[in-house]
């Protein structure tokens, strides 16, 4: 089975672009279009990596990040924060909350794919789905 990457993003065109890029890189993709669904998917699917937008409806990406990295069972989940909010304060906040990588929009396709593959390589879950 291919490693699963969760894309937590609410913009349809970005979801479509990221899905194409990540699947072309040989990974499986699941999508959550708001923060509450993203948190539920992380708990249930245990993805090998997460691409997380900061500005999500329901629960912000920073709240999702805080919950995941504060949970002993989920904290090892690698998270790439992808956001239009590229100020240094935003980067510092995301990294302080435990983000493993930070990319600003508009993003380089190559950069997102390379960083995602690097995070998947660090994951302790090489295949799709929760541990058995």
C-alpha cells in the first residue's frame, strides 16, 4: 500500500492541484475541507503526513496543529503547514506548535512535493491506515 497524505485545505483549486501532485509522486491522498474534519481524519486514518492550511473553516489549522502535537498518540504525525499567511510571526507560531515544515502560498510544486516526501520518509506509518 502507498503511504497516505491528508490534505487539509478548503480551496477547491488548491485541493485539486495538491492531489494531482501528491498522487503523481506515488502517494495516496485523502482530503478534509475544514479543521474539524481534518482532526477527525488524522485520528481515524493516521496518515503518514498532513498538508495543513492555517485558514480553515470550523477549526483553524493552528488549532488542529495544537491538538495533534499535544496528543501523545498523534504527536509524531508529520505536518507541513501550507498557508497564504507567510509572515515571520505565522512561521514562528506554526513551528512553535510543532509544525515539521512550513510553505507559503503561492507555493512551488516541487518544494511541496519534496517536503511532503521527506515527511513521509520520517513517518513511522509507511502504509495507509491506522496501526493494527
